[in-house]
C-alpha cells in the first residue's frame, strides 16, 4: 500500500484533487460546508482545525481505496466523517465540544440532500455516528492522560465541565478492536494519541495523525510504528 501511496502522491489524480481543493472545486468534499466556522476553545477555527487541502487530498487516497470502520478522535463538525461516509466507510467519531456534534448531525443531513453527479453526496443508509464525549474515556482503569496544561487546560476544563462521563465507543455501539482506521488532527499531542491508539486498537489497525505544527514526528511509540510521514505533517502509524 505504501508504494501505491507514494505513486499516488506524484500522480495526475493527486494533483487534480489538490489543485481542485485549492480552487474550492472540492471533488469529494461537500461544497456547502467548506467555508463554515464554529466556536471552539480560543475562538474561531475552520471546520476541522487547520487541516489543509494537501492533507485532505492525502486522506482521499485511503478513504477512496479501502473500506471498513473509521473513527475520528475529535471529529469537529464532521468534515472528515462525512468524507469517510461518502466513500462508504462506517464513520464514527466523538468530540468534547457539544456544538460540534450538533453541527455534525446537521451537516450530515445536508450532505444526504446534496446531489453530486446525480447521487446523494452521502447515502441515506450510510452509517455515520458522532457522540459528545471524551475520547480518553476508554473504560480502562487508570488511563487518563493530561494533555493540556496552563491557560489552554483551564479553558478546556471550563468548556468541557459538563461533558458526559461516558465511554464514547460503547455509546456508539462499536468495539474499538473493530476499527480499521483511526484519525486525529493535531489538537492533542502525538504521545497521548499514540498511547490511546496502542491501548484500544487491534494489532493491524492504522492511525492517520496530522501533525502540522511539529516538524519532528514521534517515530515509534510502544507497539506503534511510524510507517510514513512527510513535510506536510501527514503521519501514518500502524500497530
């Protein structure tokens, strides 16, 4: 798969997608929601952190060429979840921001109503579920990494003080060992995400981590192996 991925990054198909995104033509992302914003910790952000079109074009490779169960660890308002659903994945996610989860549901309904090439952008029978919950509520005793400190941590605690004390995976009716591909856009440090991935994922699962702010990704962590990364911050881990 990695050899194919590297070929893809140098292909006309990748360039067409990437350039199309830069021109807002969005061949596989829903045009109705790309320019929306929502309130989150620290003010405004785009619909999935600062994920750029290059990274989204990279994601397209995996989502269009494989099928399975996808879990977005911090799904925002659902851009990547809706993209996964569009490519016929079972798409699951959670987020600590209640407003984001509400927006995910609204945008999923809009995607079902939106026609692209004479078919709904998101099929009405697509499995797409997101829950307001903390990704670290795994049910494993003693596992609760502290990933934000200082002013950011205080803001997070204030924002999430009413978050339900539930296991998001159980709430969504999915065993984490069933998940084929995990995803996280850097809101939580890589070490914490890799600890979580190592704990809950099965041995052949994969994790895509968009690490756009740290030019030196964690190479390996425990049973997690970094099998691909590039200067855009796109990191692919396997267990």
